[in-house]
C-alpha cells in the first residue's frame, strides 16, 4: 500500500524566543533546523542558511552540538567576507548620482551583469549585451532586472499591474501614507512613479529586499538590503535606523507593511521577523495609541491559512486573488482563466477592504466582507465558506460546507473524495486531501491522482518541511516544473529541496 512512508523524515525549523547566537553565513544568522524521523523522536539539530534552500546557493551547515575550532571560525569569516557583493549600497548611490547626470545616449545597462554602466566601464562590458535606458525605465527597475529564478527559494514573481494598482489604491483609500514594502519591489516603484505623476496623494515607501540589484536604483532612505527570514540588515545599524525613522509616524502618516515572501514555507521565521518589525513600530508610537498593532498585509497562498493564523490569530484571509506577470499559473480567475491561489492575509478589518466588483467580487452583507463571486453565503454555516475560489457545498450530515469534489461517505461518516480509502482511523481530523480517516495527507494514496485545491495546510508538521517524497510525487513535481516556471521551483534532487517539490506539485494541482 502506498501509505508506507518508512523512509520519511521531516525537517522542522526551530524558532525560539531567546536563542543562543546562531552562527552566521553570508546571509546573516542561520536558522536552527531539526531532523525528525518517522517515529517522532527528537532528531539532531543543525544550523543552515535562512535564505537559500538550495545548497548550491549557500552550503552553510553546522550541527548544533558541533565544537567549531578557532581555525574553522576564521575560515568561515574569510569565506563570508569573500561573498560580499561587488559594490556596497553607498557605492551604488554615488554611481546612481553619476549615472543620472549622464546624457540620455550615454545611459546604458548591462544585461549580463545586471548593472547600470558608467561611461568608464563600457570597455570592460564590451562583449556583453547592453541596452540604452530611458528615464522611464530607470523608474521601473522591476521591469528591467531579470527576475531571479535560479535560486530555488528566491524566485521572483512580479505582480500584474492589476494587482499592484489594486493594492496601492486600497492602501491609499484606507488612509495609509507610508508603505513598508518587504519583498514587494513592484509596489515600491509604483509609489514612486505615482508621486512623480502627482495624480494621487503623495506616499512614502521603503523597500526591504534581499536582492541587492535594487540598491542601484534607490537611495539609502528608499531601500535596505534585508533578509526577511532572520530580520537581518546587511548594512547593520545604518539600515535599522532607516527602518526606525520610516516607522516613526511623523505628521500623522499612517504606516502599513506589505510583504510578499517567497512561498517556500518557513512561515514561523517570517512571522517572527514581521513581529519584530511590528514591535519596533510599537515602541515608536506615542503612549495613547500603543494598544494598536502595525497594519500588515502578508501575501501568501490560501493553503497556508492555518499556519499563518497560528502565528497571527488576529489576521483574516481576504478573497482577493493576487496575480503575477511571470507566473502562468497565478492568473486571475475570470473568464475561464486559471485562478491564483495567492491571497492577502491581514490585520486590517476585512469589512474595510472593498474588492473590485468588475472583477467578480461582491460584498456579503452578513459576513461584512468582500468575497469572490463563487463564494456563496451558506445560510446554515452562516459564512461564505470557500477558501480556494471554487463554489463549496453544504453537507447536512457533516453540518458544514465542503469542497465541491467531496461526497459524503457513510462508512467514514464524513465527506471525502469519492475514491478515498474507507474506514475509521484515529486521526479525527482526517486527510486534508481526500477526507479519509485512515491516514494523514502526507501518506494519502490518492494524493497524486487528484487535482484538488482544497483548504489544506501545507504540512501537518508545524513549520516543518516535509522532506520525504515518493517517486510519484517527484515525477509530478518534475512535470510541473517543466510546464511552467513554478514559484517554488522544483527539479528537486537534494533532500532540502523536496519541500519545494511538493509545493510545486501542489501548484500544478491548482489548475482546477
Ligand atoms: N510580487 C512582488 C515580488 C515578490 S517575489 C512584486 O511584484 O513586487 C519575492 C520578493 O522577495 C523578491 O523581490 C525577492 O528578491 C525577495 N526576497 C526573496 N528572498 C528574500 C529574503 N530572504 N529576504 C528579503 N527578501 C527576499
Ligand atoms: Zn454550509
Ligand atoms: Zn458530509
Ligand atoms: Zn469512507
Ligand atoms: Zn487521503
């Protein structure tokens, strides 16, 4: 039976409040992981890079209980130093100054090096592909820079104009005047463009991103080189001071944080970083308003809902489908196009966020929130129940709404996929994929045969990366990777990558 998962083990990230200082890789403090075997006995813990899931990108590894010799520490420091980028942000700023002063016909960008070129450098890039740059292009770096897709966990997926404008219009209407853009370069640049056009309320924006290429285009007040998995500022104090001053709501300018992290999982470290940002904001508040929380929007696929709510119980998931330019699967689900599984998780009251009628959303007066047209209000459950954009249906026996593909099973006494394995089991939650009580989703035998996109959390193991996968899953992931450039890119081979492989498979399954 396919349930056999003997060789399986999971890797969980351990996020503690007071950690002893983790060793650093070029991406800042590493994260502590624990490998647990199937039996669940505590496994050995190790430190690995927070930002790169692919060992090819960062191969840092250290057992927690390792005694690291002085020699090795020195070698590691030297290694970290050697990985430092070609230019510092400060240097990029002085380059930008020079670049901006150039004549239009002198302004060139090297596609191979992804670098704004100064005239003195043209010889060095003589054999490279270079292009001329207009002032307009200089304002839209996200359209100019080649989206990163080589690094599996750092794949960049850019919002469509539709989604960027929706986000900004919504924030503006809600009265926010400062937007902290965490991994949202496209939102950041639209704010700047609009400010220049003077067509909207002026807004301030600060981009925090790990992609240093953006430092070429922005001042140190507009961009900080930042790792959102460990809240690490590559430029240290200078950058955290920039964040602090940005979060100080001078002149009553309300702040909101908008983050669109890579979907590779690791919900807990992200939540920890966002909490730290929120705490920083709180400390800067005048005492009377110190009860409030920093307004946040966390953009992530809907099936992460349980895990995000675990970290931020006050958040709600909005029905709005965020879509992306360079992702064929993440399209807005109108007129037969595929629906995006990506949603907004926020502590802003859902009743205040009006989703566009012309795109198929409506306001549910009972739920007091905007919902997708197919998300019909269920009088019995008294909610608009759908999570995945499909129309769910009420089962009177289960007394709740279920995915449209599920049928009530008399043997199991609950709704499930028609071909789920029957029989009662200990797990009262049942399989997230097929509804069966006999197994958990991880061991679901019909996992790969059904293209379902239900409300299932990414992983039953909290914050864990399930690194076991059966050949079938691997094959599906490979197939998915071939067809489209997945956000959590797959082609998984190494152990630490199979979480991405599994998600890639899930993304492929989104096409319902
Ligand atoms: N939809 C967004 C882009 C999201 S892609 C937009 O259109 O603006 C994810 C973004 O997060 C990218 O900009 C990427 O560079 C950034 N990123 C990836 N890993 C990161 C990390 N560890 N820390 C900070 N930013 C990261
Ligand atoms: Zn119902
Ligand atoms: Zn039922
Ligand atoms: Zn059954
Ligand atoms: Zn199952």
